[in-house]
C-alpha cells in the first residue's frame, strides 16, 4: 500500500515528570505510516512511560501528540482506541476462563445482548486469521492456549477494534524462537497491509531483524532516530548506554574439575498432582557454568526452588541430590540449611523473592543470612556490622545511588539485582544458583553481572544458570542443557549449536532424533510413575 | 510517587486525620443541639484537667497500650489479629487462677506469676487460630473473631459455675486477697509525699506497659526474630527463599501478640477490679486495632495514640455525666478516628505529598 506523507504518529516535545524524576524529556518522534518502528532503550529509559502516554494512561506535562496529522488529546485508553491505537502489553490482559471470542468482544460489545456481537466477531476473526496468519480457535478458553496463541488473541483484540497503529511492549520475552519468528511474520503482514507498528524491546537482534526505523531512548530522552538498514547493533548499544559496551562475554575456556552438584532422577509432583520434573539427571562440575535454556514454565523454577531448599508446599519429591558427594535432603530442608551447605541462590524474581522491597539496602544484605554469626551480637542483630558489610558491597558492586538506607524498591532493576548478586556471590558459594540474572537489568549492569558470574567460575565454583534469554545462555554457558516439560531435552556445547537447534529442543523436538514431529521421548528416569492425584 | 519527610509521615498525617475526625464530631455535636466548644471543654477538663482525670486516662491508656502492641506485632507478620478482646479476657482468667490458687504473701511475688498466667492464657488463646492459619490456611481474621465469642462463653461458664464463691449471686470470682493488690499510682505518689490522683485505678501496670513498648520495639527492630517477622509480613515467597519458616513465624508472632493482649489483665483485673468480672475487657481489644493503626504500628506511636484514646474514653464518660451528649458519641469519635487514620489515610496523605512536592520544588 502506498504511504502518503503524513506520519501515522508524531510526538512533539513530550515531557513527563514523576515527582523529581523526569521520565520523558522533550521527546520528538515521527513514525511514518506503514512501517515497523522499533523503540529501544535500557530499563528506566522512559520507553514504557512514553507508550503509556500514547495509550492514555498518563497525561504528558507538556508536548503535543498528532495522529494522522491531527493534534489529539489522549485522556484515556478509550480515546486511544478511537484514534486507532491498539496496545499489546507485556503482561496480557485476558480473562483466563473466557473463550477467545469472549475476550475479543470484551469492552467492544455492540449492544446489551451478546449473541449478535459474538456472531459478528466470529466472522471478523475468520477474516483476520486468513489475512494475517492469526489462526486461533475462537472457542478455546484462554487458559488452554499457549503463550504465543494468547499473544495472538491480544493482537486480534486490537485489530477487532480497528487499530491502525499497533504498539507491542517486549512481545518476544515469553516466546520460543519459532513463535517469535511467527510473530514477526504476522507483523510484516500487518505492515504490508498499511498498519503502523511500534515495537518496544531491549533485544538488539529483533530490532535489526524486523524494524524499518529505530529510535533509541536514554534517560528519558530520545537520543537518536535512524533507519535500521543504516545502523548496527554495536552502534545502537552504544547509543543506549552512552558508551561502548561489550556485547559478548569475555571468558577463558572452562577447566572443569570434580562434580559439585549431581542430580539423579529428580522428580517432582506438585500439590495439584501435576508432574513438574520428570526425572532430571544433571552434573555440574567445579569451574563450570551450566546454562539451562527453555521457555519459562518448563520446570526451571521448580528445579531452582528444590535446589534452593524451598520446594512448593505439598509437592512430592523423588530422586537424589548430591553436593560435593554429600547427599542433600530433598524436602524438610530450608533455605538456611542449603546456604550453610554452600549453595548461593540468586532467585528468578528478585522483587518477589530475592529482596524485601520495603527493607533498606543494608537490611537486604543480611537477607537469608540473618543468622550468620558476624551479623549478630548476643540476642540482637548487629546493625553496625550489617551496615558496614552493605557499604562494602555497594562500593565493590558499584550500586547506585550508593545509599544503604534507601529502600530496595527505590533502586533501579539493575541496581537491585547487583545487591542480590553481591549478597550471594561474595559468600563464595560452592554452587551458585542464578535465575534470570539480567531480567529487567540495563546493559551496563548486565556486563557487570556477567563478569562476576564468570569470575566465580574462574575461582573454581560451579554455576547453574537458568535464563529464558537464549543470547545470555549462549554467551555465558560452558555447557547448555535444554529443559522442556520437566525433562532435559538435550545437552549441547555452545560452540557446537545454533539458536535454531536449541529452539527445536526448547519446543520439545530433538532435531537429531525425530525431525519436525511432536513426538516426545518417554521419561528416561528409572523411578516409577507416582501414584497420581493430589494428596 | 511523592515522598513525605519522616516527621510528616509519622506525626503530621495522623494529627491532621485526628483533627478532621474531631471536626466532623463537632458537627455531630452541633446537630444534636449541643455546643462542641463546651463539649471539648468538659472532655479536656474531665480527662486532663485534674490528677483525678489523669488517673483514669492513664488507666485506660495502659489497657490500650497492651492491646495496641498486640495488634502491632501480628501486623508486622502480615497477620490481622482481631482476637485481642478474647485473648485479654482469657488473660484475665489466667491471672485470676494464678492469684486465687496460692496464698501469695506479697504483691511483688504475685505480680510476675500473674503476668505469666495472663500472658500464657492470652498466648494460648491465640495459638489455636495461629496453628489453623499456618497449617490449614484458615484465615486468622475469621478464627480470631470466632475465638472472641468462645472466650466470652467460656468465661461466662467459668464465672457462673467454677469461680463464683458459694452463696454469691454475682457472676464474678472471689475478691483477690489484699496481699495481691497492686500499688496504685496515687499510693506510689503518696510515698513521695505527693497527693496525686486519689481514688483512681491507674496502677503500677503503667510502667509494665511502658517497658512492653521498649521490649516490643527491641523485638521487632533489633532481634533476628523481629527481622524474620517483618520479612515474612512483607513477602511470604521471599521469606521462604530466605529459609524463614512461615509456620514458625505465624505461630510465634501470634503467641507474642496474644500474650501482650493477655497482659492487659494485669491492669484491669489485678490492678483495678481486683477480681474477675464478666466482660472485664470492655472493648479494649478492639480499640487496640485503632490504636495500632493510628500509631503506625510503632510502639512510640501506639503510646501516643493509646493516650489519645484514654483521653477519649475518660472524657467521654465525663461528657455523659455533665451534658446531654450520650456516651456513645465517643464511639462515633473513635469510629471517625479509625476511618480517617486507617481507611482514608490516602485522603490526607496525597494532598500532603503534593504540598511537600510543591514546596520542595521552590527550594
């Protein structure tokens, strides 16, 4: 479709402050019609604020928004929808126990009776499915759909509301590489039909792969807008951070020693009777980083929790865990016993598990180690000692602002993570469990955290890395194990694999064994099938 | 996301809330045809104008300190203990059994024993809901409310069938022996040659309450158990990650909470009534919720708000005595204070944050 000259979206001098924090400073942005426009920036650069302004969640303090050349005041999301803007959020806004059809018409019903709306929506969905590869069973319940399909429903919702402009916030974070490729095909199809797409992401690879233009945000400002074909990942990364960054992790080849952690036939059935781990056999050696790749929700969380000493309540466990040859109890253990045994743990979700967000930074430095002798004096905790320890960690890990009295929630994601990593790494554990080490962490801090993990490895410690970021797994791991549906689908060496190969394993297909079928090999675990049903 | 300076958060916000509650109470008083200025005068005069008034105000405040601290400790563990009423009643039973079972030679011996009895029974009464919450997930709000009724019924039974002296028609225990009577503040003052608060119930328990404030502060902010209680109260998944047992914290926090509520009996049963009567708690367990809310779940705040509620209680009694304003008006004022300091906190906080953000920019 021919594009005329008026841009689909034009922002002029958009500013927004939250108290003393200037989230957006005089943002200018021009998005031509019928293009895919990437917006990239570190966490806290102001991308989400800008998009929230565009979708009517916030009112800008200053500036002007033009949609299709006409100035518009977007006071709420209804106005945004009427102006043709559709938003696909990072966390889907779907009713889990409604069908696809019901979710699509929710809030866009034609009248008091549902039947005519449903009939109309059914026809419309069929048309959209044909045109854009957006096939979803209209009568399926959302909770039965895969994450990729749920995302399609979100896109369908926006299209059903006649969106011309589609904003997607970190859309690939939860997708397998294959699902992401499918999404990109859909997006290209939409663009070719004349829709305008804004893609917010922090993944440089995606920007290079799919966008026509890209704008870079840094500290609330739009620092550059360029044609994607005329830039490079390194140039974009430098623009994002404001200095040169290393996109690859510099590390010497591993020199693995004796096994530190040995798992044999580890099975776990949760309280609902669902088998989450179906017989895991793994060895991690001293001086080695084992990366576990996989789409979120395939048992990685359960594995970390069990090793960390806090399996889900009501779960049944089988198998063997040995740390440096010594058997560890499966259950009846707790986090403190595991720490004493020499396991450090950076949990997947630092805000829910790793930190008490209302506690100050120095109080968080003792978290999990509150009974360490150096933190206690008689019956009372030794606040002075804990503060001194926190002060040192803040300096060594360059936590900003360097204020131990600040509550954890007032630090940025990267600095929060530095506090957790400092706490766990500086104990010099024999085994470090680290889940999603750089989720929501800015590039500068990612580099730093990666270096620390490698340094721990070089000191002869074992690291179990769990991440849904394939790039991170590839860059950090000395060995990669792919988890799917509670099993280890296969092990690879980073040098001897590709993201396509890993992607197949992540989708439950071993390309070497059964190419392109959905056959899943039976569990290799020797244990018997647990007697089914919740207890 | 405006931030308030600490003093504004801790002092100014509750103060404005209380003033708002008072302003609306004034309107209510106007509406029933009385003068709010007169009413305030009667209250201040009656509660704070004489050592006699103070003697009662401090007595009530002592009760509220214990029940307020009880709510606070549970709150920091993320538990809402509304069973203070029943726990305090059971504390009364515990103290009574201890005092009547042995011929105590001196109050100084009877006091620690009675404290153990009172705290023990209160703690025990909180243990069952705590256990049900920790092990079975039965919500502690529901179970502690139910336990208030069970405590009331149990006390009724004990007083009528077990503790009532032979021949008495009054559902109350025997009078405590004179040797176990606690020194009143008036008597203690007299020992120093000061005439203060004659014939008022305020007694030595006030100092126990003050000590409890300090100890609870130490517990929550200086001990490892307090650290774990606070961590658990803020985030249960994080507590699990850190190796803090939810069962242990739930049970311990509720035991301490119930024990504090039970300790109130030392003031009202042993110190004032000097026997166990029906409904001796008189709602202090519930007022503890308001006291803790208004005191921002900090012992110092609880001390101040307990004094305020002591003033309201005593002043309210005076109002009923000297004006046509019914005693129930105090309940209205209390309700308004709870409404403004608890439920409508943001109504005051937001504008204040705005004011501070503005004045901050000008600087």
